C-alpha cells in the first residue's frame, strides 16, 4: 500500500484545480502509469487550453502548452520526430472535441502513434461553464441557461465510439474517476493506452469522465454521484477497442 | 551555374539539404509543388512529411517538430498563411525556431492566383495576435531564394524566432539555373524536448510579461542591428532612389539601368530583409536626393510606409516618397520608366 500512495516524481508540485475536480486524479493515474512503465523520464506532453492548462504547473516533464484544440496536431509533429519518446496529449472535452475536433479526429484517422487523454466534464470549465459538445441533454450551462436543447445544438459527441467504430486505432476506452473501483479501471485503461504507444501499436485514446463541482453547482460528492447516475447514460464506460494480442 | 530548376522544387530540395526534417502543410496554389516534392523527398532522408488536414494543423505540427529542436518548416500562400497565423505567433511566443515560406499570391479573402506582393505588411508586422515580428527575407531569383532559405533556418535558430521566406507566385513557378547547397548534417537544437526535461520551463501562469517585454525588445534590437539585408545600386549620386523587393525589385534594377543610360540620375535600394527593414541602406544615399519611389506589386502601397518612416528618420528636411503600386504581376522595366517620367512631369503625387 505504501508504494501505491507514493506521489510520482514528475507530479510533485501543487496543483491549482478547484476542490473536488477530477483532473488531479487523472494526472495521478497517468503519471503513476508512466513511472510503472519506466517512461516518466522519457515523455513529452502537449497540453490543451482550458482547465487542462493547469497541468503545466504540475508536471516536471517536457511539455508544450498548445493552442486551443491543436494538441493532437502538435503531438503529431512531436512524435514524428521523436519516435522513441512517449508523447501524450492532455486535453479537456471542449478543447479536444469542440474547437479541436478536426485535429483530434485527424490524428486518430491517421492512426498516429501517441496517446490522447480527454478529461470530459461536460462543459467548458476554465471559462466558467459554457456548453461543450459533450454537455448532456437538458444540462444547464452559462450558454444553455434553460438546459441544452439538442434539436438546436446537437447531441453529446461520443469520440471513443467514433474512433473505435470507424478508424484503425490501437486502443480506445472511457473511464471515470468517481469511485475506487472506477479509478482502478481507469488506471488500467491508461496503462493499456500507454503500453500500446510504447509498443508502437498506433493511436490510443482514453476519455475520462470527471466531475466539475464548480460549474455544475454541486458538491464534490454530488458531482461524483451525478456522473455514475446520469453522465454514464450518455457516455458508457469500458474498453471500445482492446489491444490486439501479440 | 547550376541546372535549371523550378523555384518551388529548388526550395524543397534546398530545405532537405539545409537539414530540415519535418514538413507539414496543406496544398495551395502557387506553393503546392514544395509539398509535392517534399512528400517523396523527406522520407528518403528519414525526415517527417505530414499532409495535414488544414493549414492550422500543419503549422501546429511544425510547432511539435520545432519544440523537439528539429528544423521544421511549412509553405503556403495567401489565405493559407492567414490560417497559420495562430501558430506563427505561438512559435514566436515559445521562442521556437521555424521557417515559413509564403509564395505570395494576389488578393484579399480567397484571393487570386496572380503573383503579387500584397502580404508585405502582414508579414513584416508579425501577422498574428500580440506584439512580435518575424524575420522576413525576400528573394529576387531562385538562386537567392535558395540562399536566403539557408539564412532563414540559421537566423531562426540564432534568435529563436520565426523566419519567413516571402517569395512570389512567379518565383515559385518559373525555372532558372540554380546551384543547390551542399548537404549539412541535421541537428537537434539544445532547447528541443528529449523526454528527460533537460530544458526547463516555468509554469504557464508563472510568466512575467513585464520582464519578457524587455527581452522581446532586446531580441528585436539585436536583429535590427545585425540582420539588415539589401542591395543598393547607384544611390550615391541619385536624384531619385527607387525602393523595391522581390521580382519587381529585379525589374526595377533593369529600369534603373535603362534610365541611367537615358541620362537620369536614379538608383535603387532592393530590400532583401523586409523585417528588419534595411534602414542602414539609406545612409549611402545622396544627401541631396530629391525623393524616393517604391515599386510594389499590390493595390494600396505597403512598402512605401516603411520607406516613409525611414526617410522621416534619416533626413531633417522633408523628402517626398512616391509609390508605384502595380497591383499584381511583375512590372516591366518600360512600365517603370514610363511611370518615372510621369512622376517627373508631376502626374503622380507623393504618398508621403
């Protein structure tokens, strides 16, 4: 147990995420997996705009704060010239799926050999809780004050399902950071995704459902419960594409 | 003298020889032959070629390559370069070295396919959001384009900034004899990511913009002091000095020669570095010069603004600055001579 509580060396700095935010857990899982795979000193991050920006202050690794939505394009460039290093895109849903949908999708389409982590909290957190493409039907945000009307704004986008059904990705999953059991499953997904990249198997993406108590107007506990009762109805958890047995 | 080669192909081959190992871009006339050539050439030398989903993605892939310290470049034209601006200002902000080739075509919006110089102000003023300048080099021939491409890579790394090679549609499409450079060994710049966090960065929210502003100005001052480039012909005794660049500059040199033969005391400053603007070139000009005349391939006159600012700084008394904007294309030497005579006859008023 002592070993499991050790904070990874590359993520020792204090973060400034809101109380009850799920980003910290996701970062912990990613950095733990990197350390366990012996890749924590062989990694570079493309960091998105939004709450994921705050990751930049946490990590002691090579990292570039990418323009809004472009992390998958930056990571493409990084990986093409650094095939022996681990390359990770760390973004939120607004960054990866709204403004960055072209870059995120195209990297998956090309089956680029890097790993994308999308922290999905169903809204634009950093800018104060606007609708994103993952906002739930009826969810109130600062730009859907009467609740999201999917007849005018579209329905929540399911990127892992898109990638796993249409493209030739190596590994695709969706996890959550709500309960110890889900956190453990998410860690397995993260490790599978990183292992796929490490072995040169191709594109890997893990979407992680994460609470946003500040913008949801809920307590941290209510937020966690909300994910497991409501959010998962639209964003089912699990592996959508598993690694092929070698 | 080297073999005949198309301008865009020469730049693509030269970039490989100068050690570039990442190209990412999106097709657009009249620059496309650069990426077509690179698409098969880069893999031959173990480099990365990525046909991006957009110009925006292309420049961000260049950011990724540059962040790893690898010589990275892209090429485009007109609206494609507009799309790249968010990445160009980001490259500058991150102090990454990269080269952008703008094969300029005429027009606003979607524009046209005519060769032109309408992007002068955009390129020399940074182009993207914020408060920065890129080094901008303007060739008059394919040979000079190749030579300046090498300088663009070197300067972008020396100052850790963006260097733009501003060519023109015609220069990309035409063929000329050109001696290509020798191969140099590709290098990885020390600031490039290696996965080991060898090059430390401060946190995104820990930056001090007041301190950075001082450094920005120091960088710009150093570039202005050291990197002005121009060609001057017959300016020491000239009554009127033409100022031009690129293919129209080459044409203007011809006009100056013909006007001299006809007894007119004229000279030319051909601008090679549009930024830093070659203010030093004006030191050699006849102190009693009667005026300056820009020759440009755009609609409204753009270079003329930099000339007017420099003349204002260089002379105590007012010196008129005229502009001959030929909209698009390459003005003929005879057209320039005719317009010069109209100017002497008072038919063309000064712009400044």
